[in-house]
């Protein structure tokens, strides 16, 4: 590796203890999901960008310009950091303020929104993500993306992300994706989601 030209990505640590989301998301799941899958995307991305024009760019810049394997690995790094950062062992269970009003306007309330996001997650075929995202006017959208897809490429601002890849739930729930999503809601911190909306 060229020591004079390396501005590479590092694995962002989890913002909570690896066992802190038990029993909803197990330590073993986080060990594989964060320390193996996300670390793998970070390492692969670094390997792919060394010596290319992407070296030294931010993740967002790479996502906006790359395609193929470089896009896939960069987007998966961004998506997973965003995903892991939305959980808390002591989550706030309800949205607040502006976001709460926007959810009431668009979906009728938080329970209806959760039902819609859950249904979308169960209907997504194969690997991908389900997102709540806002447009530039603050209007809320539910969108699904396949594989490494991200709302960033559609000009939307992600607020919450449900990882519907099997690796997100298979250790804890085997094939029962619905149980994985039930657990997701137990540790999602709506304060974090509300703060993302306020930005
Ligand atoms: Mn994942």
C-alpha cells in the first residue's frame, strides 16, 4: 500500500455495548452484523478505492459517483452506520415535535406508520432496506431499496432504516422476518429519528 496516499475508511464502533440491545438484538447478531459484515464492507471498499479517484472522497461523494462494487460497498458502509446509530438500550418509544406532526399528517399516527413500514419490510423480496425518509420540503416517504440501495441517490434524507437482509435477523429469529421487525421496534430510539428530521 502506498503510505503517502491513504485516506481510508475505518470501522465505526457501535455507540453502545455489544450486548446492550439484548434480548431484542443479541450480542451474537451484533458480533456478526457489525464486526463481520460491516467490517467486511469497510475492508472491501478500502481495497477497491486504493489508487482510484475515489480514494480521499467522503462516503457520500463515492455513493453519488460510483457504480458496481464500489457503490455497493460504500453504500453498505453508509447504510449500516446509519442503521446501528438509531438504536439505544433505553430508547424513547414515541416521536416528538415536528416529526410527530409530520407522521400524523402523512400516516395518521406512529402506530399506523409502524404497521406500514413493517408490511413493506415483509413484502420486500430478497435482500434490501426499508426506509422512512424526508424530501426537501419535509414530506415523509416510505421507500424500499434492493441490496445496497439508499435514499441518498434519490435526493431524500433518510430518517430510519430497517435492514431486511437475512443477516440482520437470522441468528436471532431464523426465517421469521416478522419477529426480527418486532424486535427492531423495541430498540429503535425515536429521539434519534426525531433529531434526524429536525436537521
Ligand atoms: Mn446488514
